[in-house]
C-alpha cells in the first residue's frame, strides 16, 4: 500500500429543500387553508477517524465530494426528508487545513473523533408557517439555504511517542525491527527507507510506546533535499527523539550530530527543543566502538550522555529503552500541535418553531 500523507479535496454539503406552497383541498372543508410542508435539511459532510486506516490513499483518486440535497416540502403538511450525512473516514493524526488560507480547522487525533467539515443547508419553511389572522392564505414559502462549500487540505502526521532521526544508513530500520515487530526494509545502502514505519515497543510492567522510523536526513533537508524533508512534519507529534549516529562511518561524528540538529531546528524550531536521546550505533564493529567512545567523550564535555548500542547484536538496547521511558515520563502528555487550536463544538440542530393556523 502506498503511504500518502497529503491530499487536497473539495467538499460541498447538501442544499436545504425548498418549502412548499399548497392548500388543503378536501370535501366538506371549504376553507382548508395553507398546507405546504417544510423542506428537508441538506446532508452534512463529516470526517471521522478510524484507527484501521494508516494513509490518505483513498483521497488521492477521488477529490470531490458532494452530499445529497434535502427533499422539497409537499402538500398536506408533509415535510421533505432530510438528506443523510456523507461520512469520510481518515486515519487518526489527520490535520485539516483550509486550502486557501492555511488556517487549521481541526486536529483529529483520537480514534472515533467526528468533525463536521461542511454543514448542510437548512430546509425552507412551507407556506403553512406564514399564516396569520390577517394573511390566511399565504402564497409564498422559503427556499432552502445552500450547504457549505470548501476546499481543504488533509495532512497526516503520525502519532508516535518516539521518533528516530539520523543520516541515511545509520541503522534506524534495524533498530526498529530489533525493538518491535515492525519489519521495515533493511539493506546495506542508503535511503533504504522510503516511507515512515511505526512499531510498538514493549517495555517492563506491561508498558509500551510507539516508535517511528523516518527516512534518513541529509544536509539541506529543510529546503527539500533528499527524502527526509517530506516526513519531518511527522516528528511534530513525537515527544522524544532518538538521535542515531552511525559510528561505523569514518566521519566526524560530532559534525554529523550537529548537522542533523541544525536541520531539525531550521525545519521547525519546536523540533530543536524536544528531548533527545543520543545513541551511537554499530558498536559490534571494533572500529566503530572506538569511534563511539571518542564521540561520547567529546559530548560528555557538553554534559550530554551518549548511549553505545548495536541494533544488530542488541548490546546496550536495554539502557537505551530505560532512558527513553524516563524521557517520556518527563515530557508528559503531548502538547497541542497548533497554539490556541480549539475546534468548534458540534452543536445539535435546534428544532424550529412551527406556526399553526
């Protein structure tokens, strides 16, 4: 299945049905009076989160959605039937933005969350509602109001507690496969990971957390270079970052560490403020172990701790998990993605008063 995390769609809620102009015509009822019913309400378009979905793939092939209109009113005081709602299901973690202004309309995180994306129009009142002692035979009725029409952008941001970042071929996929049941593609060449992978890591005492493996970053990722720039937005929901360093490479590991942090900061300053767990990987290789120890010594002068781990052999992973869980406890619950983001509450339609002659 393709991993599609962005989609732009147009939605049009149903229009309300017009009210009817009719009069009661029955035997032995010479002055039956107005009997035009109300029009039905147009259908709403509703977004609902479903944890069984993991991508916005369905919205890539169909980009326009229209709800049905309400039925017009009829004679004999018969109201038109309201149209049923049009339900669109999205994965949890979907962010809804106005396509033109970029304004955040909703942040749908919880499973089963419903959001009225476009409100249906109100049905018009029939002529029986306008009868008065001085106007006993009104020959007019209300038209229905139009339903809302919008163009919105859907953005999926993965709901992971911990995110893995690092240069390509740093061993992120191997680490995820070692700690969870996720089975990302693993190979000995860079950019093996082309899309994010989520894995559930089981910890002591029945605790668990969700770990996300993102494609490798390169310098200039915040400007769109490489693959990681498309997925950096998924880090926004992570509470803790595991910064994985490839100690098997004959490079300046401190420069690599600073380069990745610089890309995170330039993409979103909030990412640079997140709690980081630093891990030097591939210490099962003798040369890598020595370089990792030197790297740890240099960062110790900055009062930063480096965990020496091996995703292949499992060495050091228990201490890494302990540090990650402690960092999650310190981070607390995830903060709202957008400041002052409060989706409008869903209010039930109030019944309209009906006038009787």
